[in-house]
């Protein structure tokens, strides 16, 4: 969540614009900025919007 908050803070777009561009309600952005969690789907949308890509890592097998 910290990464998403930092990206929202430094974005030239307003919180309203970010929400609108991602099909979210502005209240979701407000809750994230207050430190509350969001769904994985919302996090994925916002991270993609800011240029991040989520990938699954291969699981490391312990010896």
C-alpha cells in the first residue's frame, strides 16, 4: 500500500482523476491514503496505472 500512496502523492493527476481513470470511486483512493487496505483487484488497477507490473515469482524449494 505504501507504494500506491507514494505514487498517488507524487502524481500530477488529482485523486478524483486517478479514481475516474481506473473506474474507482474517489472514496477508495481516500481510504488508501488514510492507510486502509484495498482489494487485490484495486491494487492491481492502480499499480498498472502507475506503470507497475505484478508477476508471480517461482517458489523456492527449501533444501
